[in-house]
C-alpha cells in the first residue's frame, strides 16, 4: 500500500449527473489537497512506514483519515522509553529496527519469573477518572517466546492485559476486569514482529500514574534467551491510532483533512444534488467517518458519518451553529455500506440500508449553494472511505433507496 500525492482519477458512471471517486486506486483526484501538518505512520505489507506531512494515506483499498491524537508516554532520563526491573546488565540501549519498528533487546535473568519492562508513566491527574484509553506495543522473540502486555496504574491496578506466544501469536490468557467492551488483540507484522493492542480500557483514578508494562511473569528466563520490545503508545480514545514516536514530552499527531478541488469545484455550486459515501465494511470496525458538504461563507453544511457500529448519521447545519435536521439510520449487516444525503428546493433526505431515515421539508432547512467538499475523521476513531459519488442533480427517491440497499 503506497502513499501517493495528488494524481488525476475521475470516472464517470452511466448517470451523466454523477461523478465517482474511487479511493481503492490509491490516489487522490487531480486538484484535491491533503492537509495534515505533522507526519504519520502506516503499515505496508507488515512494515511500519512514515508518511510526510500533507500527504494522503491509503490502506486496505480505502482512504485513511485519522483524528488528532497525543502520545501520552514520555522518555526516561536515559533517552529510552523504558525502565527495566530485575534485569540489570541484561538491557541493551542499542536500538535495532525490525519491520520498521525501533526495538530494544531484553534478556531476562535465569530462574526469575518476575521481570518486567515499564514505559514512562503518565503524570498524576493527567487523565480524568473513567477516561477511555488505548495502548499498543510491538514485540519480537529472540529465544524467549512468551510475554504478557498490560496497561495498569499504581502497584497492582491492572486494567487490561494479554499474554501470548511470540512464535505463533497464540493468545494464552486475557484480563479485562469484567469489562466486555475492552478489546485485546495480537496482529502479525513482518520479520516475526507482533503488535499487541489493548483498547477501550478506563482509568480508575485520576491520582495514580498510568503506564504500559511488558511482563515475563510466570515464564522464567535463562540469562541468554531474549526478546525485543518497541516503543509503546498510550492515547485517549476507544481505538489505537497510528503509531506516534515517544519524545521527551508529549507528542501530538494532527488530524487529516482532505479538501476537494479541481473538477469538483466546477461541478458543485448548485442548490440541489446528492452525495453518497461508501465506508469501510470490515467486520467490527468502529470507524467514524465524516463527509462534509459545505458553504464556508454562509456557514451551512451537511455532515455524513458512520456512527459507531450501530448506524449512520446525517446532520444539516444552518449558519454553522444551529442544527436544522439530524437523523440516525441503520447500518447494513451486509452490502456496500453506503449512505446518501440528497438536498434541494424541497428539503433534505438521507438514506441508508435501502431506507430513508431523514426527510425534512424546505420549511425546516434553507437550500444553500454548497461549494466545498471535506473528508475527515469524526471523533476519536480512524476513518476509512472507499468511494464517493457526487450528483449534480438530485436523483429520484427510488434510485437512492436502491443504491444504499445494495
């Protein structure tokens, strides 16, 4: 999966009033602009890579859009992201890159099952009680084949953990404290690297530091066998986002924003039409996408987004502040995962899963001359958009029902 700059890709379908943008081709249409003032990372064939600022990222046949996120962990005084317990003399400060991940080698002592590697701690009171957070860390076997990754606060307040085999990826044990909304997973990368994720756990107290720990507990070392551990990440939000380097202070990755231009600027500027978005259909993906059709000068806009795993939402704003109309439609269990919003002199309508879930007459919404299209993530979850269809004239009701019901 490549990271590409803007290139031309416009494909007309049989409907002469409609233009389709297919992001599965791994490129933006001519004249479109990717805005993100900081670099980001992405996974390409199991290898972590870096994308420069203001470049789009494509993953899995879709345009990836990320929210702003902050790496809450910081380096220790020795310039590394870790401290090591009960492994004096067995810790290498030399970084080696595996699958694009900068990693450190750790050799547990012989006969002692209580070793652990700690990230830097998040300062006391940095997070409010009950804040939902996610953490991730990459590890790799080098003779030592079993580990446990956990997020915790205080001496014994473990919030979530997952133990697994570093050769096969087999999960050996999990802990979520009875919270079924916590997600625990291990994903294979290249070169024998495994990425462990702990997602959507909460903070119990705002006065105890939080951290990420890699533990050998229960698996005694021999003073020779080793494992590699990469820089961990700890962020606020229900899902892990792309990796952010650990620095001497907190590091923030700025959000993605895609602005349409070129041919689209010539096609918009009408008081009637429709916009349809096809979102990522990966099972269990809780992505929250946002497509915005706007009139910046007037402050009016239509927002289309996927709302968690339960539905899609369309919101029409008047004057940039007041919400004139809003509705949540069903999310199809199967199919193309499409949502559409049609606007015109007779009002606003929204469609999903072959149903119309919003129908607001002209009296409630004021038709506008929309002239800017924006794509972004909404909320604290990475978004994926596969295709976009833009109609210069408003399609018939039956056509929109059929299109979103496929």
